[in-house]
C-alpha cells in the first residue's frame, strides 16, 4: 500500500478529447475529476473555455470549476494548495483523483515538488514608480529584467507584469532561477496520459470547436463581461475572450476576430504540446485509436500501486 494517494492525470492540447476520455476513465476506475485548466476556475467563463456541462459530467463529481469571479486573481501556488487538499479528500473516500486539463504548469506544480518562494516585501516607492508607467512601458521593462517571464505574460496583464518586475528587482532572481531546482521529484505516484493526434485532425477540431462556441452563444457570453466593464484582469486574457473584446471594442470586424481566435487556439495547442513534452514524464496516446490500450495500461499501473 503506498503512503501517498495514487493520482491519474489527463493532459494535452485544446480540443484533443480530454473531457470525453476523463468521463470514461472516471466511470471505469471509480474516479472524481479535478479541473486542470487555469481559466475554467472562473464563473461566467463557460462557453469560451469549453467548460464541461452538467449533462456531459454524466454524474461524475467535478472539482475546481467556477470557484472564482472573473475579476479575481488566481495563482499557481493557490491552485497547488487547493488541489493537493482535494486529492487527499478524494482518496480518503476510496476514489481515484483524476486531474484533467491543459494548463501544464498548474498540473506540474501539483504532481511534482514545486516550492513557491514568498513574494518579497512590498517596496512602496518601486510600486508607485511602476504604477505610473503605461502597459507598454511596463512590458518593455519586464522584457529587460526577465525576458523568459515576459514570454508567459500577456502584455496587457498589468497586475502580473508589476508582480514579475517586483519579484526580480527585489529578490535579484529571475523566474527561471527560482524554479530551476524545483519540479523534478514526484509528490504522488501518478500516471500521466498525454493525448495527441495528427496535426491536421487537431487543427480541424479546433476550428470546428470555435464555430460550435459561436453557435452556443460565445458572443453573448463575452458581451455580458464586456458590458460589466471587466477589463485588464487575468480571466479576460484567455483565448476566446480577448479576441471577442477586440470586436466589441470596434477594433476588428467579427470574421477577423474569429479567425484570430482560431489561429491563437492553434498556436496555443502547439505551445501546450511543447510544454508537456519538455516538462513531465508522460505516456502519449492518440485518443481516437488507443482507447483500449489506455484502459489496459492504467489498470496495470493501478494494480502495481495497490
């Protein structure tokens, strides 16, 4: 009997079929599902994040959906803490915890020994100085002091940019230095299923998903957020929202905004695959041909870890 709970994870690019497989595996292995998508934690962001519906859940318990308002911030450290508590709770009830999503860093932070250093104490003068800068000036400053961190933050996400600048200027350490020696040792015995498929098939699925989102009411969902004046917050930087905001602000015609949404989704899928392949020990499958193989190999893994 292992001391730590056994955890299953399903990762992969957007639109590859993680949700459907997760329900099948949860039913097969008596599991409960934990959301592993950084944007599905937000209420009112459902269609654009492809959040599972109650009907699609088929009675399988889901955790960490709709736990934050669109104006709330949310960190990897907070996610790690909440999910590790959920894993212990689910396992204590004799169920299999299954983390499902496409946000690689979030899932990695739970399964591996990520330790988050405390943010240095606030320097009031530095904070005042940064708050006087425009978003472009802030982003330029971040690129100078921590180029790698700048690649992971949207140029309009002022709050995160300021935090990143403060971290490096007050601690003297760039993001990669802080994380360099973390995230290598396993915290739980786990099996990570990575889903991937032919690129043309994946891109076609992404394009069709966007069309389906529009049919389901994506424009209306984003318009409600837009009309509330919700701007420059973490949630609205999500793909599917920032593009429609550009349309609602009169910056782009709708067809161009939707084309951008499809293109940005395809690019995001490529980045997701790159991250997963470089950061974690993953067992890769094609969901459209390997279903039986996945079941067998998970069964073997669970038997080995009883």
